[in-house]
């Protein structure tokens, strides 16, 4: 749901203006900031997605260009947890429009 233009429920006077908000390092979302009181709010839809990302311990990353290929950096916490190192073999799948990386096939 779009927050832009909605009436602020905190002060009851201002309206929300669309902003990009860093909920926490690595997670930015579409949010609304009240032009009167400055309160920041996200829609229920976005809040649900944030909760899902937190539950998966997910971190936002950018895709980078490496030579003629595209690459995504693996968060350091996952590298430690899974004992990954350079040149380890991984398996990359596309499933329902998402990219899945596995360290083992089975
Ligand atoms: Zn307000």
C-alpha cells in the first residue's frame, strides 16, 4: 500500500510523503514521513515483508559487475556460519523468479 498522501495517524494533521527508509543497516523500504510531525510509518504490507526478512536473517545486497558477469556479495555472517571460503563450489538455481544458492546439492 502506498503511504504517500495518507493522513498521519500520530498527529492527525500532516500527510505522509513517500521516502526510502533504512529500517536497519542493510534493509531499506518504501515508507511515509509525516510532513508535520516527522513520524515515519510503513504500510502493513511492507511491515510484513520486513518481518519475513528478519526471520530469514536476510541482508540487502547490490549486484556488482565482475568482468562480463554479475555477482552478489554473501553477507559475512553467512560466510562464518557456513564456513565458506573462496573457490568453494556452490549451486545456483532460479526458482519462481528468485535466486537460490545452495552449498550442497542434497
Ligand atoms: Zn504527523
